[in-house]
């Protein structure tokens, strides 16, 4: 299976995924990294790890559809079977969804359906829940609403700060995402 990662920022999840491909813990090939943010640190990680990468911004296009059509064209040129979102901070539109039905996966830093949206960790911390976690799901037309593939809980202790909770969540993400992608790439993209 040929996999592409879409990311907007730091790229720590991208890095653990790329390393898992290198160690053959995930079957198939990581063929491409795309970022919608030309200054994103994830692009430097891709360069260092030898993963072909590309970046362009939606601002360069007259519409979201035109942006996604260009992105789709690049995904097709790379013969991508599975799209992995790793901190990609945009809502996937109809153009990509229709071309990759149930073949786009995302990681979200809360136990969905609780705390969807941009600030899953902070929203859970501020609410005062005692348990939050990480969700991996396929993308549908909603925001963080697609069918859930895997979840793992993270306890919030009295002594936790927002920063320590972020660290705990990221530690779980960095183990869980490669594990789940290993299973997905074994089963095939249409059997999630
Ligand atoms: C992760 O917490 C992920 O759950 C969320 O965005 C963050 C990306 O972090 N969707 P990184 O760029 O992989 O370091």
C-alpha cells in the first residue's frame, strides 16, 4: 500500500510513522509528505528522513475545491492508496472525500465524540474531566466525526498541568498511530 501523510505543523507524528515504515513495522511505502503550511517544521523532518515532500497553500488557489483538486492530482501522481492526516489543520472537503472514501485516517487528541475541534487537549483539561485520550478514525464530512478505528484513554491526575497532559497524550499518539497503521496496511485500505 502506498501511503501519504498530510500535516500542517510540527510533525512529531509524521516522524514516528516515517521511522516505523523504515523499520518495516508498517507494510507498504510512505511515498509522500504534503504540508499546507510552507514554513511547517514537518517539511524539515521529511527532508531529514528522506521522504519526498511538497507544500502549497490554499491561499494560492481561487477556491477550496481548486486547492483540493491540485492536491488530489498530486496524490494520484504518487499513486497513493491511503491518506494519513497527522496534525493536518484543515477540514477535508468533498473533492478529497469522494476520491478517497474511507481511505483517509486522522488522529485526534481526545476521546471522541468528546472534545472535537482544534483544542482537544486544552478543552478536556479546562473542563476538568478525569479521563481523556486519543482517537484514530476515518474521515467523513463532519469535523472529527468519522467511524472510530481505535481509542486509548489517558488519565488526568491532580498533579497534571496542561503541559504534562500534552506530553502524555503525545506519548500515546506516537505509539498508537504506527500500531494502527500497521494493522490497516495489512488488511488493505478498503477493510478498515
Ligand atoms: C496531534 O496532537 C494530533 O492529535 C493533532 O495534531 C497534533 C499534531 O502534532 N491532530 P504533530 O504535528 O504530529 O507533532
